[in-house]
């Protein structure tokens, strides 16, 4: 009973994450959403627009 509840909750969270990611990519475009993910994870994006002069 408890295992089924936990497994259902994990499945719900995973499905929500995947669905939200797909919706954001569809609405904003994959390139725009990938830039946001790189910025949030701290990876360099190769874009010098925010570099200090």
C-alpha cells in the first residue's frame, strides 16, 4: 500500500517534469529553453552578450 503510494507520487513528479519541459520547448522553442537550462546549471553558453567590457 505505502509502496504503491510512493511509486505513484514518483511517477506523477516525473510525468509533470517531462510534460512541463515539453510544453516549454514547444512554446518558447528548443534553443531558447536550452539557453535557460545552461544558465541555471552554470554552464557557459558561449554567448558574449553578457560579458563585462
